[in-house]
């Protein structure tokens, strides 16, 4: 079997393949290749990589034929940092750990995290003043890391860890994609000094929190770390300290930049769309009024939800990867075992055949009647199948609570003269800077 039947993407260069095109503007490549077919062949140097561009072929890889795939090349390198946490473990280990962790995201647990999130959002709102200039993305990165850490660790034990994670995680995230793509013989180069220092420090801080939480008897405590330490499978076997560290680190990676980026882009789009902002404010006023935002409110704010749906459609997860473990047919093409497959939710969600005028921010695309008219596979903000995001409801709740807390108190407007944010790529199409000025709302 071979990949010969798959059309080769245009713009390749002998020897380098599509690397120059991908380096020049990866997002443009991911947005445009659907025009060349539902399955397209890219060459990364000489390595073939199959890019699936249609909802049908994405669904085949992620759901229908998920058993023929495991996580791909990117994860081999990332696993140096996050070990075999949920996002990069495979097979029976993934299944066991997913089952052990699922209860941490049940409704009763989420209600508890909602209180933490609401308190943290109020503290953020309290910390701003009229006329303050800020980079909304930078603010949201710190805020999302601290909020996640506040739900992961017990407050008393976790405080020093939060400080370290806040400093080190952004350094690691900034460098991770480069590190994952660089060959291993470059690992000893001095360019990685800052990265290595942050990675080592974060690992030791997390190990320390684990030791101290275990010593403090985690049974019955509500934070995610205590739940991880108390979890037992059907044979009564729990996680080792190393497994707990991998899961914690994975959640910090998976759950901070994603939420921060969503919030920063949502604030940006709301500032540019006063009608939408007005509808959001009216809804928050009616549903929440002046009290703190609570867990029960999250389901009762459909306008806020549509803003977030549309924000994630436009700026969602850029690339997912899989590698076939056996011969498998995708989009009618035979892929041999060991084929690297690329999926871009960002590309899928900007497919003009699925979303007319795809670059336009239009939360009304998510009105119930319009959602009902589209096949479900057209929108996969949190992935699909057995690898679907385990933190989806957690993330959603955090984003809704944060917007519903900040917006009634503060109006954010773009800083005069600031460059509009551009999309940088890591895991999400996160903005580089979102420069804004904070204005007190008249009503308060
Ligand atoms: C807006 C925010 C978020 C978005 C858009 C998002 C998106 C995704 C996507 C698309 C996947 C699937 C990856 C794949 O198929 O390869 C995923 C997996 C995952 N996410 Fe999220 N995520 C978000 C927030 C979070 C949060 C807050 C957490 C943790 C608290 C989290 C934890 C995870 C984990 C552990 C996985 C791996 C699941 C598995 O393979 O079984 N995510 N996420």
C-alpha cells in the first residue's frame, strides 16, 4: 500500500516539501487546502503527512476509525515534558486513566469549581481601574493559569506552586512547538536554557505539591489533585506519583492557553461588535443581576454561549495529530500503518462550504435552529470520539463565568492606535497582543 493516490498539495519545493510554505504562513495553508481535496498529501521535508480537510474525513480519523490511530509525531517529543498524561497516552492506559479521571468532571465537582472561578473572576474585576491599559491576552493567560491551579491544588498547599506555574508555564508553552519540531540532536543547544530551567523547576514544584498533598490525607478533599490521589480503578489500584504528575502537567498544558485565548478573542470581538455586546449585557443583567455569577447561571446565558461558540470556531485548536497503527482507508485512500495524519479544527471551522463568509464574527450562526440544520461533525471545538476534551464543560464554565463577571463592570475598548491582534500559533490560534483600555460602565 502507498499514499500515491492522494493528491499532493501545491506549493512544495524539492527536498523541503511544503516546509517553506508552512513556515511562511501555516494558518493560511490550513485554511486553504480544502480546495485541493478532502484528503491532501503534505511533505514535511521528505516525510509524508496526510491532511484531512472535510468533516467526513476528519470524522473517519477521529471517530469511525479511531481504533486504527494513536497520537502522532508531535506527541513523541512533547511526552518528554508531560509524560504519558491523558492527552498522549494510548490504548488500554488511556482508557483506564480516562475512566479514573472522568468523575473529576462530573456535575457535582463542576459546581464546586464554579465557586472558585466566580471568586477569581471577581478578584480580577476588582483589580482593574478606569483608564487602565492592558494586553487582554497576557492578562487572560495569567488569570487562566492561576484559576486552573486554584482548582487543581488545595489552596493551603498549592500557593507556592501557583506562583511557579504562572512564571514557568508560559515559557514552556512558547517554546514547546519549536522544541517538538526540532530534531533531538539540537536538545543540548543553549537556545533551550530558559525552557529547560522552567521545565525542571515546574516539575520539581509539582512533585513537591504531590508529596505534601499525599501526606495531608487527600481523602474527601475537593481539589483535582486530591481526587487524583484518591482515585482507584476496579482492582483498587490508584495512580503512582509519576502518573499524577503527568496528569497534572497535561491539564495545565491543555487547559490554560486554550481558555485564555478564547477569553482574549471574545473580548476583542465584543469590543468590535457593540450590538452583540449590548445583547450580552442585557442577558447578564436579566439572568444574574448584581449577585456573583453562580454555577446554575452557566446554562442560562445562551447569548454569552453563542459568543463563545463563534470565538472558538474562529480561533480554535489549530492542529491535532494522529498516526495510523494499521492499514486503514480514509476518504477512499489506503493509508499504510505508521502514516502521520494532520487534522486542523481551525481549518475545518473556516471551511466556506460549511460556514458561509467564514472570516466574519457572527454569533447568530449558533442560534438553535441554525445549529439543528447543520450536521454535528461540522463543529468540533473540543474534538470528537474517545479523545474528546475531558475539560470541555470546565472550560466552558470558566469562560462564561469570567465574561459574565467582567463585562457588566468594565467595557474594554481597543487602545487607540493599537495594531489589531494577529494570530500566533501554538495549540490554539491565540492572539499575540490584544491591547485594550478599561472603562467603567455607566451603570455602576
Ligand atoms: C476553550 C478551551 C479548550 C479547548 C478549545 C480544548 C480543546 C481540546 C481538543 C480539541 C482536544 C482533543 C485533542 C485531540 O483529539 O487530539 C482536547 C483534549 C484534551 N483537553 Fe481540552 N480544550 C480546552 C480546555 C481544556 C481544559 C480546561 C482542560 C482541563 C481542565 C482540558 C484538558 C484536556 C485533556 C486532558 C485532553 C486529552 C483528552 C484525551 O485524549 O482523552 N482542556 N481539548
